[in-house]
C-alpha cells in the first residue's frame, strides 16, 4: 500500500498530499502521523492539500481526527493550500475542522507553527528561570 511521506523540519512535521486520497490511504496517514508525532515530539503539523481537488466527508473527518490526535499529543495542525471548491465542500458538509488552523500557503502555515514553537521556547525558559530562583 502507498504511504504519504512525512518530513520533519525542526519541531514540525510536514505532509504534502500529492495524490488523490482514498479511505485506506487517509487511515494510514492518520496512523503514520500519530506515530511520528509521538516519536519525534513534534509541536506542529503542516498538511498541504493544494493538490486535492475533491474532499469528501470521510477525508474531512480524517483531517479533523488528525488534528484532534495531534492536539492530544501537544501539536498544532495547520492545513494549507485549500482550494476554494474544497473549502465550500467542507462547509456544505457541515465539517468545522475544530482545532485546525488554516493558511493560504506553506509560508504562512510555517509562520503559524513557528510562532507556536517560539511560545513553547519562551514557556520553557520561564519555567527554568522560576526553578533557578
């Protein structure tokens, strides 16, 4: 079975979906991404769906599930490259994609993730400073 590659860049994981998603591939992505978040401690997940022309309710729910699992594992999910037709379809299907941030392109999506990573570093520094006092 085909798999979608997951790349690590700093504290983030990047997934670029370049093929039509079918149900089995979407389930494999959810499983692979969950394992990768846990094994790397990634704090952000960027999913590029710019190549997807059609998203059905199952794929929409899978994106929502991926974001929910990522949140439980302390990682933010940002979906980038959503085509207008895909956005309209998701709204028409009533899928809110709770907890998923969106950005127009990879650059803006990575900026969202970087801001989360920077916040995490600041929190760690503050915690260390409190322990040293």
